[in-house]
């Protein structure tokens, strides 16, 4: 194997690793409310989400095109730049998963790639108009829009069913949540799986293996779909708890309204190629469901902490991406990428081993997010 082939292999493996972390990091976007209301058992929920993420990855490729050619000048990008950007995204994903923070995997990836590009080629290599119109504006508007839709939907649901007993209403909407949660998982595949497809395509273009503007090859589409699906099945349990219980004490009608709002917002954005954060959308929807129900307790302080993490995601991942590029470039060539790859694997292993030391207990989920106890740690795949 030539050094160039080894370099591209490391880039593809790292990209698929990011896709895997995206899957377990963002499982809560689709299934948090269904698990919280008892509509679906945890294992069934994440298995269903995994399958539908796989299906959704084949339904739309507009977001992949945006990532591949709409954010940076592809002729100024090298495989090393793409690799460094992926390192920035993965490390931010691992750190926020470790502390149970529902941050944006999408923005971590984009921030990492933009930061590495800035370090390698300067500000002129970034298509700032594309970053603002396709990333920043959707990040600001999508949770507001999803929240407004969820609030209106929740209000109408309770208004129209005010003559129905609470038990009958909740049972009916738990059944409805199976459909709405499934739509969110499908929508997640149409948006988030596309981002890694776009990054691998960008690396292939930078390597000269594809012509500029070329669409993702079939093997890229299949491998990314499988990676995000597998990551979803593994499950991001601490993020599920934060979204499902940390923001609002949610009931089945609210859950169905929130999930329907999330699915509609994500699918519409995917159609136009907007690389939005499904985490932002899901959080906005859940908050909206709390606003729409009279007497519901909305923990705005928790939402504020989440929003703070969102603000720091792009620059933090960008800084890590830039540092990774400088380190890999300083060492030089494939050797530099190989060294950073080994460091990345070591960091991932450290996060995983530390997460297993203190499993979370059933009573401290809300306390974790209200600040009364230190964030608990749990193993990936622990029972919810």
C-alpha cells in the first residue's frame, strides 16, 4: 500500500468513526421523548431508530453536496485537512457525550473542517457565505421554528382532547409516538448521515480520486449509512436522559407534538440542503412542547446551559481541527496523520474507560442537569 493510499484509508476510517459517534451522540434526538413517556422500551427504540437512520441515509443527498462543495474551496483542501477536521469533530463529540451535553455533531464536524482549512490555507479558502446561509442561520432559526410548531401542536392537542380522560389520552398518544419518533429517525438519516458522505467526497476530490462537484460514490453512501445506523443502535443514553427528562417533564401528547415538529423541520431542511443540527431542532421542539402545555415546568436554566454548549461547538471544534492540522503538518505527510490517528484512538479509549467507572443511577438525572450533583458517568449501552 502506498503512502497516499494509507492516508486516504485513515481519512475514510476516521470519517466513518465520526459517523458512528454521530449516531450514538444523536440517538436522543429521535427517541428521548418516546422513552421518557414510556411509548417505546429503550432497546426497541434505539433498534428502530438505527434501522430508520439507515433507510433515511439513502433518501436525500442535498446536504452531502453542501458539505462537499458549499463550505470550503475544495481545490485548496487536502486529505490531511479533512482528517484534521474530523479529529476536531470526533473529540468534541466524545467530550460532550461524556458529560451528557446534547451538543451538535453537525456543527462539530463543520467547525473542525473549517478550522483545519483556516490553518492550512487561510480565510479565503472558506466560503463564508455558504457557512452563514447553510449553517449559522439554520442553527439560529431551526430551534425557534421547531419550538413554535411544537408549542402550537401541543396547545391544540390538549385543547382538542380536553374531554378525554387522561389515561385514554396518554395511551393513544403513546401509540402515535411510535410513528412520530420513527419519522424523526428517518429525518435524522436524511440530514446527519449526509454530512459524513460529503466529507469523504471532499477528501476524494482533494486527493484527485473524484472530479470537483462529483456526487458521493455508492460505497461511500452505503458505508456512511451503516456507520450511523450502528452508532444509533449502540445508543447515547446520557444524552437521551438529558433531552427526555432534563428539560421538561413530558407527557405522551407533548412527546408526539415535539417529535412531529422535529421531523417536519429536519425533512424540510434536508430538502433544501441546509446542514442544520438535529440536536438543536429536538431541543427546541421539547421546549416548545413545555410552553404549549398549561402548567408545564420548563427548566430554562438547563436550556441555557445547552445553548452555551451550542455557541462554543463551532469555535471549539474548529480550534481542535486547526491544532490537529498543525501537528500533522508539522510531523509531515502520512506519518503525521498516522501519529494523530493513534492519539485520537487513545483519547477515545480514555473517554470510554472513564465513562464506565461510575455508572449513572436512576435518581440523579434531573439533579445532574440542575447542577446539584456532579455529572454522572455511565457505560455506552447501559440500560436506561
